[in-house]
C-alpha cells in the first residue's frame, strides 16, 4: 500500500506540503442527482416553489460552496479559482447537477467540484423539503480530473 499523503510519520492528519510543486492548469468535473416526486418537478418547472427559483438558487449555492471548500474540508488547500460553472437541470425523475472548476495551481480542484455539486443538491433538498418527503441525493462523483502545463512560471531557482 502506498503511503497516505495526508498522514504524517506519527499517524496524524496533515495538510500535504505543495511548496515544491509547479503550478499547472487544472480542471475537475463532478455530478450528482436528486430524485424528486413528479409533482415536485412540476412545481419547479412552473416556478411555483415558495422559496423561489430552485435551479438558480442551486447553481449559485454550488458556486459559493466551491469557493469555500478549504473552509469546510480541513485538509484542502485554499485555491485561487479561475472559473466555476454549476448547472442544474430537470430530468424525468429529478435534478442532475454538473459542476466544473478550473484553476492554475499546485493542487487539484476535484474537492471544489464535488463540494459544488453537493451544495447545489443540498440546496434543492432544502427548497423542496416542504413538498417532497421522498427525495434522495445520490451518485455524487468525480467525472473528470485533468492537469496540463500552465502559463504560470515557477520562479524558484
């Protein structure tokens, strides 16, 4: 088994030291799904939910959550994010959320993408809980994680 990167020599949780890493262009895409009753989807589609526009609120919540990932996931590095996109779309049995996060940095953005999708789905749950008691959040997963050479130069000699 490989050595765990977030555990120090004494077995304590530790943030990974990325000091010597070269910044790279990084992108991650995540998704999740919330199953809803047909009546709930109809209310959302007709903009009749009492708390407002469910899809817009979910997308904004996802963007905000991605920016706060290092505040809620203890060992995540705070990152300067270049772009966050969160899309919530009604499907036959619920709402699918897809999030995409991009940065030029020394560590990946998969946690930010996963956090964005999760927060967006939790927002849908919160906004629909008064009318739908059978909601299920499921399938939160990383779809894609890439890194490539960046335009950023490491000035360390």
